[in-house]
């Protein structure tokens, strides 16, 4: 009887630990989903007038952002053409370079044609990058909730 009671308590502790782990995982997922949603709203507010991230949509005044991460700045097909400064920037779009660029585009690439002045709020930049990293991924290989490293 004592062994049986011990096994039941041990099982209950394991179950409680599992429930706690799942709960923490869902909290992290919902936090990342919230970042994604806030990033989407920021994209609509600050970016969507000039940029699309949908493959083969070229009807915007700014370059298409599909496949943005890992791409060399000024290298994508863009009907309006990049500034000389952007083509000569030698930037590759990764988290660090994008974080700096969306903070102050003209400060990072002097002579850029981009008229956006930047986002001062670090939380907003993180949310926007969370959204962009997922929305611009080729074949949408990233999932909402995949922003833990931002």
C-alpha cells in the first residue's frame, strides 16, 4: 500500500510538472503570437503602403520583401531601382542589420531613397521583425511563435 501511494504521488507530481511545462510553452507561444500580431499591425501602419512581402507582387513603390532575410541589400528585382547608396551598402539583411535599418534607414544607408524615418521604440522594432521574419520567409517556413530570439 505504501509503495502504491508513493507511485500515485510521484505520478501526480510528474503530471503537474508536465502541465506546468505545457502551460509555460503556451505562454511563450502566445507571447510570440502577440509579437507577431503587433508586428503585423506595425507593418500595415508603416510599411504596407510601399512594400509587399507576397511573392511576385511588384506594384508597390518599394521593393518586394519576400525572401528578405539573408538577401543582400539592393539586390532584389525592383522596378523603380535602388539608390546607389543602397547598392553600395554591402549589407545583408539579417536581424542585426534590419534592426539598425528600421531604427534609422538614413542613418544606416546615407542616401537611401526610403522615406521612412524609422521606429524609435525597441519593442516595436522587435515586433516588426518578428512579423517580417515569418511573413517574408520563402514558402513561409517559419511559424508564428518563432520569435524567441528577438
